[in-house]
C-alpha cells in the first residue's frame, strides 16, 4: 500500500482532495458550485457546463475535488479516448439515467471535448448535444479552447465558465507544499524558475519539480535550468491578441497568430473584432483593417484555388500587417472579449437563408428571378407585414408561406400575423 | 364578403393573354401574327425592367398552348442559374420529349440573358441551333448590347419601351378602383416618379401603401422610406463622421435583420453616395465609389463579408476626417 503510493506520479498524488485545496479560480469554483446546487430542485435551464482554460490550470482537478468534497459519484469519460459517435452515445447515455434511490448523485465529466475532430468524429458533437438535452445528471465538459467553430452548438447549450492561468505565486505555493510533503530541500529561486517556465501550467510545474527531485534530493536553480525547457505553449485567443498587438518584431506578430488552437481563419474573426479595441486613431484602424482585408482575400484565394502556398502571405498580412499598422508603439491593457460575431453568426446565417428561401418560394409564381424578388418584392412585403398584420396574414395564406418565413418578414409583428392566420384558417 | 386570401397585385393584375396587354401595341400585334401562323422564331425581348418582357412572353405562350401553357415552356433565369452546364442540362432534358398537340415546338424562356458571360452565350448559341427543330428560345434582356451578335442575328428583336406616365398612372388608378382603395391622383404620379417607369415596382409600392391606409403622397413617401432601409445611409453617415464603432454596429444590424449580403450592402452604399440628399463633396464621392468597387471585387473573389465591410467603413472614417464632412 505504502509502496504503491510512492510510485504514483506527483501530479496524481498531489491532486486536491478537497475544493479548498484548489488554488486560485475562486470565480469558477463559485459558479460551478452554485450551478450544482441548482440541480437539487430540478434540472436547471443549462444542463451542462463548459469549463475552459489553458492546459494545467486545474479544470479536471477542480471537478474531481468538487465530487469528492460533496459526495458525488464521478462518471468520467475522455472525449478524445472514445470519439466515435456510438461510444459517446452508449457511455454518456447510460450515465444520464437517474440513479436508484440509494445510489449517490452523479456528475458526468466529459474531458477534452475540444479533442473532437469535426472531420473524423462524424456525429460526435451532434450526439453530445442529444445527451445534454436528455440528461438527468449534471454534465461538465472541459476544453482548452471552446471557440472552435464546430463546438458552437455545445457552447450555446452550456453555461460557459472560464478558468485562468495560475499566477506564478500560486504555482510556487503548491510547489513549496509538495517539497515539504516529500521532505525535499528546495531553493526558493529554483521553485520560482519552475513556476516562471510553467507559464501558469501547474501540471507541467509539478512534473518539472518531480524530474528535478529525481536528479538530486536538493533542488537548486542549476538543476532546474538543466532539466526544464520552455514548452511550446498554445495561447488562449485573448492572450494571442495581446501578443499580436504589442509585438515589437515581425516574428512575434507572426508567432502570435499561430500560437492558439484556432485555425488562422478562426483567429481572423478575433482580430476583426478587436482592431478597434486596440487602435483608436482612424488612420491606424484603417491600416489594420486594410491589412486584415488583404489577408482575408488571400484566404479566399486559397479556398478557391487550393494553392496553399498563399497561406504565408495571408499570415504576413494578418500578423505583422495588423501589428505594424500603428504609428507609434503603445503598451496598454485591453480586455479582449469573445467576438460578437461568433455569437451572431447563426443568426446572420439564418436571416440570409430566410431571405433566400423566400425568394426561391416566390420567384416562379411572380415570374421573375430570385434576385428580383429580393430587390423589388421583399422590401415591400416587409412594409406590409410589419404594418398591417391582418392583410399580411391573407397574403401569407395565398402564397402558403411557412411560419418561419412569416416570422422573419413580420419581425416584431410576427405574433399578430400568425394569430390572424390561425383565425382565418378555422 | 370576407376574403380569406390576398394575392400580390403584381401577380393578380398581370395580363394573362396578349389581348389584356395594354402597352407595347406594335409588339403585341406582331406576336399575334406569329401565333395565328403557328410559326414563332427565336426572339429577343429587350428593354428596361418592369416594361412587360416576361409578362408578354408568358401571355404569348398562354395564347399558343392554352391554360396549361407552362408545361410547354421551360423557364430559366440567367441571374439565378449562372452556370451554362445547368442551362445545357435543363434544355437538353426539356427538348428531348416530343411535342404533342397542334403547336410543333416548345418554348425556352431565358430571362435576364444579358447576365450571361460572352462564353456562356456562345454555348447558348450552339444550344439554340442544336434544338431548333422543336424548341424556340425567347430571351429577355435589359441591355441588348450585352447580347453577343451571333445570338442577336438569330433572333427577331423586340424593343420594349419604358412605360409612359399616363399609362402607369391609369393602370394604377384601375387597380385602385378594382380594389376599392381610396387614392389621390397626385400620389399615383409620385409612385410613377419613384418607380422610374417600372410597372412591377409601381404596383408593389401601391399595394404596400394601400396596406397602410388611403393612398396619399405622404403614405407613398413613407412606404418607400420604410422599404429601403435608412440604416445604409445612417451607417454611411456615421462612418464619414468618424464614428467607426457605431457604423460597425449598424452594419451588423443590416446583416442580421435584413439578411443582406456584403455585396448587397456595398451596392446600396454606392447608390447612396450619389443620392442628392446625401451631402458629400464630389471628389470624395469618386474616392468612395472607387473603394466600393475594390471591396465588391474582393467579396466576389470569395472574401469575408464582415471583414471587407469593416475595412470599407474604416476607410470611410478616415476619408471623412480628412475632408471634414
């Protein structure tokens, strides 16, 4: 028993066993507990949580600690272990059934959902959505990067909770505690160096400490420098944006755009959103947008011609092009929020689809092109539908307009028009 | 009497047969002769929008084949089906089946043919030759000069002229009387002015105005104002006054609420800058138009709507500042 404990890697051995041992992340903790508490009466409106943050910030540990502290049974599944649709369905569905009267309450933990590959895990996200909709137990998903486009449906369905990179001082605190428990002689300077190199990734810090201790019972700055290297880290989108806008050299600006888990095209949306958050001089705003616009053009050409050679130019314009739009270097702090557009994308797309569908629906009856219906009929139909619901209802009936198109046309008056349609049908 | 349904007047008051067509008298007379001889050539109907080209084509087919004429007619729209392969396949399918009845040919109506590229038109010309044994083509075009000569020479060309003020006004008046709508004649004149002789647009304005109440000048102006979102102009003015963030917000509204695409918006901005009500120095108008063209090109090439439009607005904000609009 004693032996087996000794052989455990430290990152498992020193996992927090109680919520209070989880360092930092007070906000995430509070939100998570509040949400779990809301389950006691009835399932809340958002039946899943998407817990996201950089690697090693303690997402899984937090969930495990919560389960231990409050006596939940943890049903754990790593989404990237069994990615196939059938696996997810079987595992998660079984877990979503209510447990017997005496059984312990359950939390379903789906780790690393961003590991789902939109191409090879066909139906993975879809089946997860089904599972969430039907679950009777709280579901917690973790992800490094929740902003991938294919995760959008999961994001919309979940309460999204962010966790931050740990502060250096917090990392040092945990390392000091482990040193004490392992009876090691550790230099404070050495621990600080490990913490610095970990960039807030506690897991890698503990691994480094373990490696240094294996070399020598006394952990010094020299041993640390010898064994630990800076890791290639991925950054959260907002971190990458800060890197980009405050880059002093071309290579930094270029690195910034490839340092996230996002594809360059996905990151483009973040840059698009935040050019005016960083720049305030109209000249700089325009220069930056012009550069982004050129990058965007290259992306379009790549898609069209499949000529991936052009990617390099796109990245030049999106990185250095945007960063060096400035006329003077400014160091400053800006809080970068998630782009509005990612939230609105679905809505914009739907609106355009409705317009297209309506044009398609009417073009043949009106003996004209779809383009013409859009330019000459739809604007006037909108006037009628938003101003005279009764009359609009009659027109809608003659042309058998489906409900969603009526709703789109009538906007704020949709309810009235639909009510009249029901009345006349009877 | 309680009407359960209501048609769009552009459909309801469309002439069904050539006898009901009140304008374009010469054209109608010539077409009637073709019908009585059961001999129709390939034809090109050219003229401005809303002058009755498509309507006349349908009326003629109706008079040739009777009520179920649409089964003898293939309707294609060049601006919706840009690919010549699509057109070729459809024509091939359609021409393959034999004609039954007393008319020995079927009709292919290709609307807005001037939207086809010259290459596509060459392919079209071959199609016309290939299937001329049992099909006749009717092409419509706003700009006949954009139709290649080999096609023009194979067609009997009919030039539709813009409708006269009195024709449009009397037609609108007739509709008002049939629909029992109160209207002021001056309001109908305004509709004519606003619709630039386009009957379809005139009727649409009339119907929307009637939906709001009695058709008066004020109502007509109100309808046209409502139909063409002021947001585009507001967005333009916000950007030119240097308020990029607000302009960007308007842009999003336009895309979400109206379902407009990037190209739609660029085109509307282009129209707005030459609107006399929008006060912009002339040299600035030219610069904006130039950049609008560039942005539209980038969009057509496959670039992203929002990024390109943001670049456009950022440029406008910069221009506005320099010229102090």
